[in-house]
C-alpha cells in the first residue's frame, strides 16, 4: 500500500514584490521518500499572492518569513503578549514607526546584544524577526502574516483554533537546509557583480544533494531537466529557496 500524495508548497517571500523580485511559490507532492516538483508560481504583488492563498486547499506550506516577534521585545515595549492581539497591533503600524521603535530598542542595549531573539532564531540560524534591514524580516512579518490571516490559513502553534485545517502554513528557513549541505558556501546573490561561477557551482551541488536525498529529511527531490536548469540559472536563488 502506497502513501497518498501530499500537496506541499514552499514560499520565498518578498515584502515588496515586483516583476524583478516576485514572491516565488514552489508546488509539489510527496509520495513516500520522493518529493516531485510540480511547478513554480510567481506573484508580482501582495494582492495577487493573497488571492492565491485564499483558494481552497489542501496543502501544507513552508513560508520563509517570521510569524512572530521576540517575547523580550514585546514585553519591553508593552505590546500585547497574546499572539493574535500582538499581530493586530503590529499590523496597525507603518514601516517608519516599526523602524524607529526597533532602532530605539536596539540603541538602548549594549554592543553584541542589540537585537532580541525568539527561541527558534539561533537554532535555525535565522535573522532576528525584529530586524528591519539586511534582511528586512520585520517588514516581511508585517506584510506576510496579515495576508495569511486574511486568507483564513491555519497557523499551528500561533492560533491553532482559527483558520482552515486544509491550508496549513508553517515557518520555514531554507538557509537551515542549505547550510547543512553546503556549509558556509554561498549559492545566491541579488547583486549581479556577486553572481559568480562559484555560486553557480554551489547551486548545482545543492541540487545534486537534494536529488540524491543526502539530507536529514530523508527525501529525494525529483526534477525534470528543464526544472533543474531553471533552478540553477536563477542566480538570485529565489526559486531554489522556494524549493528548499
């Protein structure tokens, strides 16, 4: 008896998508230990991405953006500690207010400990979710979580009783798996000058490892030749990150 295919999506998110830098969504299905990539979707606007999220499932998705703020930050600022109330409050702020508030928090702290972290940040090797630049994950949270909530998606461990159980969104960090396979080798850059042959080779090596199942997940990726060429050719790494 074989396992039923499971619809999976992976999202490389942008808080300000455009034709040059869209939100990229990978669609696939897992059967046993094989994950088949069905295709990639691109969204030039947050509205178009939100419309897709609102479509019926079923799927389980990994989203490369934080779903919450550090507790230390929230309590210091006196913001609501209930997740839903906290996200409601955060959504009312504009980006300038977020930047100024978080910068003031950091400026009041000693060197080496400027940012507050969530418990999951360091184990995952992810940036603090309050960081507003390089990468601007605080803005990604600000743009992305309201979209997920408005679309009626379920967010386990945050608001488990709300949302559609046929559309389940989880935080996912492509860098965690990439580092496990490549170490500190870089495989992507948005800057043309940094889109080097070494990064191209790293993308090929990363895909080789994924196709051979050399990960702790025990999954092998199945790609067509055209899909593989497309993933390797994307020097920004956005498509590969959606797959990861």
